């Protein structure tokens, strides 16, 4: 098979409407890439340092917009050392259940771990394997009113658990 069979001059011809659309798209892209007017203001200075343009901002460009700050964590789950039930590795997902418990999909051990709303470990289910309730590559959890769904990417299956595990 030659490439001519696929790319003939007939197949590359544009209809009149297509040609106009192509020109309009190219013009739109070119105009979007232009620098536009300089609206930086007095809070920004430009200087050259060994051929590199340095831009310094002394104040934010926004003035009357609300700022936000990330506060302290609501709950801390897991530990660096100590009981192995608190050591997490490759966390894939976490959801808060309707009763306040927190469900963590710990991908490193292929386990679903349950914690209280304050972060204390309650229970662990699952583990590495191919049997019922086991996972080879735990990648996510979802919850409904009375069920939990855990997705195993390697086995291409969803395991369903009651809300109690």
C-alpha cells in the first residue's frame, strides 16, 4: 500500500466553507497570542539581568478581591511511625461516610481503612489478592446511602460492601 492511496490531492481539497473556517481559526489563534496592551501599572518593574528579563511585583494585581488562606486541618489521619494501621502508603482516595467515619483507600497495601471522624483507626478490610474483598490495584472508592464501592483497576472490577464494611 502506498501513501498516495490515503492522501490524494482530492482528499486534501477544502470546500469553500471549510477554507473560510480554517482562515478564521488561524486568525483567532494569532490574535490570541498577541501581547496586548500593557496594563501592569506602578506595582511592577522590569529589568534585565544577563539577558534574562526579571519582572518584580510589589503588590498583587487585584485590589478589592477577597483573599483566602488555608487553615489548620480538620482531622489528621495516619502516622509516620507507630501502629501499622496508621501508616498509609499510596493513598488513592478518601471519603467521609454519612455517620462521620472516614474511609481511606490505601493503595500501597490494597486495603480499605476506616477511621473515626477524629482520625483514630477503627478497622481494615481487604488486602492484596484476587479473591472476594481483595484487590490487586485499589484505585478508588465511592459511597451511596447504604453501600461502598471499591474499584480494582488491575482486575477491572468493582467490589460492593455494606456501609459497615
